[in-house]
C-alpha cells in the first residue's frame, strides 16, 4: 500500500468516527436542599454580634475612643464582652490576654442569671478564639526569632566565605607539579 492510500484510509476512519452518534448527555440530578431553619435570636446577642463586626472594621483611633467611652459604662456582662472585643481588636502587647481575663468571670459564673446563660456560648467562642490567636502570635514570635538567628548565622558564614576568598586571591600562584623551575 502506498502512503496516499494509507492517508486516505485514515481520513475515512476519522470521518466515520465523527459521524458516530454522541451518547445522550445526562442532566445532573440536583440534591434537594434542606429546609431553612430560622432560629430566633435574642436581640442582645444579635447586637453583640453586630458590634463585633463593626469593631473589626474600626481604625485604631476609633477603637481607642470606643474603649474610653466603654470604660465609663457599668460592668454588665454585655459591656464586659464589648470591652474584651475592643481589647482583642487593638492587638497591643498583652491585649489578647487581658481580653481573655475579662471573659473568664463570665465563663465561670453560669448561674448569675438569664443574661449570662444566654451569652455563655458567645463568651466561650470568643475566649477560645482569643486563646488561639495568642498561640498563633507566640508561634509567629518564635518563628521570627528563629528567622533572625538564621539570617545572622547566614551573614556570619557569608563573611567567613568572603574572607576565605580574599585569602585565596592573595596567595601567590604556585607552579604546577612537574613544571620546569
């Protein structure tokens, strides 16, 4: 067979393959969505969640002003939670620890009334979140310290390498072995 006939047969095979019927496309089955469950929330809890969202968007100057304003308020559980939220948002040295310390009495005082029982899950969530953020910051500090130490060692090694290169350059060139003197 010649190349031309082989090429013609290949073209015919491709054309016949293209004419073959495509398999019917299957439409994907959609899983039924579960019904939405609407849980009525306490207005005080809703307000605290909205406050947390607002605090996250505040610049430092507004956070400090809000903290000063809140210092004048009573020590009700919802105000204590707000103070902790502000401290955690400031992120200064020790602020997360102080925020956790503010929430600690609310975690242990479960029988102080309806407000404390209603806010207990939020307080627990915030306390856990602040603890995790503290651990992450400690890990970041450790890693930064290790990075600085490693960079310092790297710089020292580079200096030693450059000193060795300078010594090598300053040495006179020795004649090759077996070369006439």
